[in-house]
C-alpha cells in the first residue's frame, strides 16, 4: 500500500501539472495542437498507471473511475478536433474524483 501511495503522489502531481498546462493553453475553443495532444497523452498515461495499480491491489472504485476517465482521454486525444475551457474544467473535476 505504501508503494501505491508513493506512485499515486507522483501521478497526481503529473495530472495536476498537465491540467494546469491545459488551462493556460485553452483560453476558449481551440484546435488541438501537437502540444495539447502531448499534454493529453501524458495525462492519460498517469491515469492509466493509477488505474492499473489500483486494480492490482483491489481498489475497485479507483480502477473503475480511472477506466472511464482514460476512455474519455482516449477520445479527446484520438478523435476530438477542438478543446474548450468547459472540457478542461470537466477533466479537472475528473482528476479531483480520482484523487479523492
């Protein structure tokens, strides 16, 4: 459990960093750029790792929410063409749920 807690702190820190970056990059409705896609990809990697680690040690609530969050991030990265402030706010809300 201690190992999970330490890994979680690192990934929550990266998630927060990515969301802060997106907040500064997305001031209105913007087209996804390689920079925003890389930020989304980094965010997704952290969510994916947290989801997997939670599943391994049996924290199903985090694993299940992480799975849904990861699916949304996949859609944003792979299919969405634009990103807006409301979506970034939703991502922040999702991250808050994952961290709690």
